[in-house]
C-alpha cells in the first residue's frame, strides 16, 4: 500500500511549481492576447479606412471616366453639327430659287457614301417636308416634320440640334443632327444628318469599357437612345427616378436594380439634351478592393495568430516537460526517502535475524536427538521465515544503497532454466505447471548473475503467488519464455492468474505498491531498478488474461 505521507511531502512543492508555471503562461498569453487585440483593432480600423478611401477613389474614377467619355461624345456630335452647318452655308444650297438640282448634286457628290452620317442626309423645306435625301431610302420625299417640337425650335433658332428619334429597326440607335439653312437672316429650310450610334465607331469607343460597366445614352426624360435594345430595368421606377431633375450636374450614386446594387455615374453630354450614364455592379466592380482588403486582414491575423498558436504550443509543451520533470524529481525524492528508511529498517531487522539464527542453531545443535517429526516441521518453517526475512532485508539494502551491476556474459536460456528448477518445488506444492520455453539454446547477455537471479526469482515467485488465489477453474500455469530481438535478450514470465488490478497498474513499479494482500511492494521496484541499471528494462505487457512481465537485457558484444 502507498504511504500517503511519503507521497504528499515532495508533491506540495512540485504542485505549486506547476501552478506557478501555469499562472505565468496564462498571464503571458493574456498580455499577448490583449496587445494583439489592440494591434488587430488598430490595423483593422486602418485597413477599413483604406478600403473606404479606395472605394471612393474607384467611384470617383468611374464618374471622371464617364465625364471624359461624355465630353468626347459631345465633341464628336459638335463636329458633326459643324459639318451640317458648313453644308448649309454652301452657295449650292439655296431653297429660294425653287431649283433642287445644285443641292442634289452637292449631296450626291459629298455624302453619297458619307463617313459622317451613316444613315444619310436630307434637305427639309421651310414647312418641314423632306425635299431630297441621300440616299433616298433615308427619308422619303414628302415626309413632314412640321409637328415635331425640334422643328419648331429650328424655325426660331440658329443653333444645331441633336435630336433622338425612334428608329425604324430595333437594332438601330438613331440620332438626327439638324442645322437651319439661313439666307439673309431668314429661315429657308433645314439640313438633317442621320446617325446610327449602333454602327458608329465613336459610340463603340465610348461604350467599349471593361469590368462589366454598362454605358447608356438617354434623353433627359429617360428614353434610352443607346444601346439599341434598352436594358430590362429601363422601365423600373428606381431607374426613372434618375431623370426627375430640372438641372444636371455630374452625379454618382447607387441603385438597386433587378436585385443587384449598381454604381451609377451620370453626366450630361455637352451642348445636347442627352445624358451619358455608366452602371457598374457594385460587388464585382469593387471586388479587387475587397480582395486586397481580405488579403491584408488575413495576413494581419496570421501575423498575430501564428505566434499566439506557437506560444500556446510552447507553453503547453514546456508545462508538460515541467510536470514530467517534477514527477521524476518527486519519484527520486520518494525513492531517496524510502531508501533511507529501508536502510535503517534493513540493518535493524538483519541484526535481529542474525541473533535469532545463531540462537536457533545453538538450540538445534543441543537437542537434535530428542526432536520428533512435528518439531522438525516447526523448525523448518522457522528457517523458511528467517530466510524470507533475510532475503527481504537484503533486497532493502540493495534498493537503499543503489544498484551497481558487475556484468559478465551469461547464457540467459540456461540461467532462466536454473531459476525455474529452484522454484519447481514451490510450484509443485501449489499445483502449478511451471515450464521454460525457448526457440534458441544460446541467448548470451551481459548481466550481473546475482542481480539477475533476484529479478527472475521475484517474477516467478510473484506469478506463483498470483496463482495461489486463482479461482477461474483453469489449470494454473506459469510460462517462462526466453528469446532475443536485435541488441537485447529477453525473458517473459506470464501466468493465467487474475492479472494486475487496473487501479495499481500506473504505480506498479513504485516502492511499497503491491497487489498482494500481504505483499510489501519492494520486489518489482527493485527488479526494474536492476534491469535499467544494466541498460535494459522491465515492463508489464498487455495480455488477454493473467499477467505478463518482460525483462530485457543487453546482448553480449561480439
């Protein structure tokens, strides 16, 4: 049984040291976690501000790009308007002489294959009727625009007008460039140039953007001019709300269209009643900024968390090593205290036994003839008990003073056989079958014979004692196996008894721990100490039934 006082004394210091180390580790981790939390908060705030600033820059660039494209489109339309005005000032264009020949020749020569007006160009009379068009399929002769609001404005103005019109075909995006024909300050008619934006390179240059940006050219009332097929959301209320303004300035906002949030940059095309609008899906358009922010956050967290995880691992590892070292130190301290106690006990008991043995010998020598059979048995029993106590005190002395082997080469197979032979009488008396098995005849190890004798005698004796309480009904058996593996020779002593109780398995090889009711608990502790002093070991093996101990000793050097 364990002595609670012996186990408690060194444990107090070791336990306080472990707790102090654990408290230090927790404090260090808490300080690091607090500092890391502050650092992460500051970094995340900085990254968030950078993200907001970057998003604002991306949005500003979207609006700036839209303005630049609207300016470019306005310049192109201004150039086309200037071309129509130049034609209207030509001397050949005179609608007051009632002769269209010069006008027809001019249009045929200069705009039969116009690079400016890909739909065509036409001459309107003072009352808005088509007098001539090139090509003639552009506008049919006699078609009247007198009721069109833009024509009324043309009568009283001198400026070029850019007029969106309903296209004849769904794939067209039509604009008219209309300029008045003035003679003597009087309105005499108009020139109309037709442009299909779906076929002009100017609009392709404006709309040819990347990143999924949709470019729309619309009137101030919300009618889509380009692209030819209006987008599905062109009739949504959210979209139409963009156009409910009396004045226009470059604007950037967000709209929820068809379940997706879109960035909307809108600006007017200079000198026209048209608006250029750029729409970009917010999530995809800002994805690069989001990805960069996510990468920075991940990098920041990894910089913080990796050392934290490493610290936790190192603290746990050092705490485990410290506990192992403490357990080893406590075990050594217990052994030292036990050794001192055992040394005192052994000397006192051995001195008493020596006097007892001398007195018994003197008594037996004087009355040998008068003893009967019962007295002989009593005397033999006394001698056995004296021998047992003598062996115990010898083990205590060896344990307390330390094991110093004097190894020589021995044949482990023969040595184990001799030990079994010495225990044969006790086995037969207990009705136990004791046998030695080996696949080889010669297992030569380097060991101290007397110490090895102690170990094997303890193992076989313990097996016999365990079988004395075997109530399983099976024939009791102790098997001694001998063999070698690599650099070690081994002896396995196994039995089919009740085995070692699980409660004492962890401390089975500690001093004064025994599974036997009358056991002292010094034999296995001493046996392991002897085995390890030789460079080998003694372990309890896992077995299906009974107990199995394996002793290993170093092989003889060749």
